[in-house]
């Protein structure tokens, strides 16, 4: 069952995300000796990354035991301004003591199939899932687009129905761009999924996802259905303005 937490503004959404991040990270390290997270791209996560890179949150997180993956990536060089990895590096990763060999950016260049297989190998190396099993992240951070896409799982694409792969690299037809993304089986296998949604421009999509007819091929965020973890929607008042309950 999803939990919807309404907060005053984007700053409050970022603060609550940071609080959950630190709490879950310390709990994971205490129980298993490591904390695994999949970071999101887009505009919304910038604020929480900057918060986590500064005190007080910076001093409360177990960075040495943190393993960082990415939920999706644009098919650009890591130095490109459009790169999700570059954004996360500039706002967070350059400012916290995570060992470099514990950060796993998605390949931004090269053949799609090769890049997909390479990232799958990285996931297997860290998570060591069994045959036909999926990695189990402690924390997956997502945003949601105005078209209700999550990660790089876009409406009407094969990414919505992909059920066997861990990672998918594909051409998004409506945008004519190549993207790489973690798949829904991986995302839904996480212990906790947090979706940040802020701004009036997301209000229509949020209402359709949470209160509309179930059509995940049209509204991919509806396909967020954790296997046995938690799904938390952190939304500001503007994004929640068209919710009726």
C-alpha cells in the first residue's frame, strides 16, 4: 500500500527525503554492513542532493558503506550537462566521502546492448542475486514527469512491460532519444521507494496516477507496486492540489 505524504513545499519534500535517506542508510549498515541506493536524475532531486552534501545531513550518513547506482541515464557522455551522473556528482558525490569504487554510473555512450550488459554485471557483482532473481536496493529515489514517467520508463514503451531484465537500454520513440533505465522488477523489489513530486505542473499527472483508472501503459508511475517494500509519495501542496482524498 502506498503512503502519500503531503508537505508544504519543495524544500520540505527534500528535507523529508533526506531524513528518510539517513534513517534507512544507518539501519541498513547496522543490519547488513552496507547501504545501496539508486539515484534519480531530473530537476527535483538536486535539492536533496545538495542537502545531503552539507551538514547536518552530511555528518549523519554512513558514506563509507554506501553503494550508489542510478535509476536511469541519458545516452550522453558523463561530462555532458544533460548527464544524470554529472548532476549527481556536482551536487553530491564530489562532496561526500563515498569510495569511488562504490559509485556505479550508467554508461552514457557505446552500443546499447553492450552498455546494458555492462551495467547488469555491476549489479550482479554488488547484489549477487540468484538465478532469475532481481537486486534488492535499500532505497530507490524517483521523480515523476508530467507524462507520469518514472526513471526512463515512458508511456507506451516496452519499458513498461519489461519483466525479465534488470536493465533496459532502448530508443524512446516519442522523443527519438536513447535511454537506459532500471526496470520495474528491480525498482519494485526495493525495500523503500520514494517518489518526489513537486510543482503545480505535476498536479494533473499525480491525480491521474493516484486516483485515476489503472492504466500503467499510459501512466507508468501506476506500475510502482513494491513486492514487499514500502512506496512513499512525498508531494508538495502544489503537486497535490488536484487530489480529492
